[in-house]
């Protein structure tokens, strides 16, 4: 009885082994990236003209349609009946038709090959050497409407379809999906703004706190960093040189020393309270008139205009201005004056006609003890005016006012 059982078990084992050995593990690698993550289908094609009966494998039917997937690298694996084991199949005219299709789209590109899968393993890659040409043109490789036609074939790994129109595309090298251009420079992962609406930014400048990008027509290139953006309005103040009170003239905003004083006078005591300081022509020693003004925090410079008139109607008056910023711990009343800045102005062609000089830059940041533009505390600046002994206008030049213009960055 035991002998019969052993024989039966052996028979069953032999039949099972025979069935397993009738299959061929069929693989292939597709060269074209358009098949990556696509699909594959194997169909049994029976071309035996003498045996139209249903083929079988080891005496049993087998699956004649085998689907599978293509992985992200273009590889697929199918378990197919060995064409040399299937019966009837003499003289081995039947085969497997394997169709690989690209992923996506309603009409994917497909390529079919007739494969005689045999043996325990079978590499069918050579049968799909023409799959590259099947991927060129006529099909979309991504879903959506309208259908986009991709022309050409990818020349290497990493290429992606790139739009050339509303319904056309070609294979192009991927740059991460982004190419810097226009007002941007850099790569797909790191960009810098190089301009605004096509106007290039200045380069080689490191911004600090409080600076903003500002367009200034005098700068090139533009825009560039400026202190605090739009500068605050200039502080413009007109200081009278002298005043007339009841017919008596007094020095006003500009005051004088004990020696060589420019004399104070009334412009018209009966109709005006304006006064003047008279600076003589060709004075043997300078006649000084001095004023001290406060410089605000973030000061950027001071300019000066002088208003005067003369009885002369020809010639010019040359004014000279010295300045000094008062430093901390400096002895009061003993400033270190700068070299004089001069401005030459023609007198009016009308007797007593008012004249204003051109702008005179009398102090700037970091010069002669003056503060930097980043100073956060106010400071004092003194200046003094005198007339050059070598100008050409005859008679007195009567100074009526000094207009002080102070700039600041914020």
C-alpha cells in the first residue's frame, strides 16, 4: 500500500515540475525613455496551419494574453509559455507578439515585436531595437487636451518634451523645469535679481541697513541702493545779515568780530526793515561775518547762497567762505577753519539790483571735522564770509542774507 502512495506522489511531483519548466521568464530593456512607466502586453499567435486546435502546455491550457508593466528605467518581465514546449507547434511557427506602449495620452505610441520566447530565461531586448523610432512623432506622452505632438527622439537620459507651440513639442535637456532669464540670472535652483523691467541693477555694491533700491537718473547703471530711499526734503533757511529797527541797523544772523567789521546799514529805513552788512572793495584786511548752524543726524552736506546788492553796475564780486565743524571736546571759539571756497558773481546792471550767488558747497561728510552721513547725533558747524580784495566791482558789496541748504539721508 505504501509503495502505491510513493509512486502516486512521484507522478504528481513530475507533472508539477514539468508544468513549471514549460515557462520562459522573458525580459527586455527598451532604449527609449518614452516607454518608461509604460505598459506591455504579450499575445500568443498560433500560425500552425496543420493544427488549429487549442494549444496546451504540458497537457494543460496556458494564458495566451499576458499583461505587465514597464518600470521607470524601461525594463519589463513576462512569464510566457515556452514556444518549444507548447503543442501542437510543429514546425515551431507560432510565437509571442509582445507590444510595449508609452505611458499617458489617449493614443500612446506602441511598438510590437514577434518573440520566440524559449528556455527558462529569454532576453528579448534585441527584438525592440526599433522601439526608438516608434516613439517619434504623432503621439502625446502626457495627458490632457489638446493632444501635443512630440517630434524627434530623445538623444539621452534626462530629456523631457518641451513645448514649441500650442500642440507641438520636441525633446530637450531638462534644466529642472526653469531657466533664468529677463530680470533674473543664475540656475534653476539659485537665482538673483539683476534688473527691474529690463533696467539693470548696479553691481558690486553691498547694501546696509536702511538702504533701498532707488532709480536715480544720474547713476549708471540703475537702479542702485540709496540711503533711506527718497531723501527727505532739503532744509532751506534764509538768514538776514542785518536788520533795520527804527532807522538803526543791527547785525542779525551773521555776526562780526571786534576788528575790521563790515558795517551794518539800513536798506531803506523809511519803507523797509531790511538791513545789510557792507563789505568794502579792496579791503586791506578781511572783514568777517560769521554764523553757526546745527547739522541734523544723518547729515549729508551743506551749501550756501549769498544775497547782495551794489551801487556799481559793472564788474563782479568774489566772496570767500571758510567753514569748521565743532568736534567733541574742542575749545569753544577756536575753530580750525577750512581753506576758503570762492564764488564770483557779476553785479546787477541796475543800481541796487538784487543778486544771488551760485551754490557754494561749504561742508561735506568727514571733511575738516564734520560728521559722517551715519552720525545719529546733531552737531554744530560754523562758517564765515568775507570779500576778496581782488574782485572788480567798485564800492561796497552789501550782503543782505545767507541762504543755508542742509541735506540729510533720513
